[in-house]
C-alpha cells in the first residue's frame, strides 16, 4: 500500500514536470536542469535524479520572443493537466486521482515561499503590468 502511494506520487510529479518541459521545448526554450528528487542526486547531463522523490523542478531559459500567453502556457498548463487527470482517471487509480488534484490545485496557488507555478505566473503578470507603466 505504501509503495502504491509513493509510486502514484512520483508518477504525478514527473508528469507535471514533463508538461513544463513539453511547452518549453515547443516554444524553443532551453532546458537548463531537471531535478527529480530531493536529497542526494545522480547527475546525468542536465538531469539530476534522487531515489527519494518528494518534489521535482525544471529550470529553463526563456526565448526573447515569449509573450505572456506562452509563459502562461508553460507555467499553468501542468496544473491544468493535473486537475483534468484528477477528474478523468478512474477510481482504480485513486491515489493518482487524489495526488493529481492536490498538485494541480496547490501549484495554482501563489505561494511565495514555495515558488509555486501560480506565484511565478503572478510575478510574470506583475512584470508585464510594470513594463506598461
């Protein structure tokens, strides 16, 4: 049971980061580093993998031609994919369903300390409005 919970958590986290990577590559950005896990890492080129996975992250360089729409797709689509997956995954995969919904909602929330996707999106919108003044 514990292994099933952990496996579901890892699947949902990695899917979330893969959606970030997909949109960065789609818009011709450059992936700097992908970190999967927390404590000690095995480094393979731009990928750092740990056997203990609590969270994941992707750092990237944005293209100069990215507008707010492209940035919002990169930052917010993973949360949308998680929420949609939480709605449509069957109850046979209850932990994936619960974790997808949890990660989708919590990544939308603008929490500065955690630098969630919602917070990063808030900073992008703030920057756009600040540039227009």
